[in-house]
């Protein structure tokens, strides 16, 4: 017997399954962020989103973007070590709500 489903139900279920991992990963990163980057950086930054292995981090000013650009590889390494797996391969810094 054929059963029909509304396309909205199918999309909602598909998106829910895709976002679950990234939402869980972002939550883990939020919990580790201050310990990974330190209190000064933590006060001026906020992990905002993950897309594939790219982490988007909001910062308070262009000065912080410049400063963090030079620390990006060290942050990625410490973050992946703390997560116990190579989850992040790049970080994009943008000015945004912290």
C-alpha cells in the first residue's frame, strides 16, 4: 500500500537529522571554548555555527580578527584535541554578536 507524506514533513525530518550532529558539536565547542582559547579571547569571541568542518566565530572587533588570524591553527589543534577528534579544519572570524 502506498502512503503519501507532505513534503514539509520529509524535509523537516531530514533537516533535523542533519543538524543534530552540528548542533551537538557546537554545544560541545561552547562548553570547551573558554578553556581552549583562554578568558581574554573568550570574552571577545563566540562560536556561532559549524558547516562541515568550518567553525564560524563571532568577534567584537577587527582587531580581534587580526589577532586571532595568527592563532587560528593553534586554536584548531587545541580544540580538536579537547574534542578528541579532528572535527574542525578551519575557522572563519567575523564581527558579530558576542
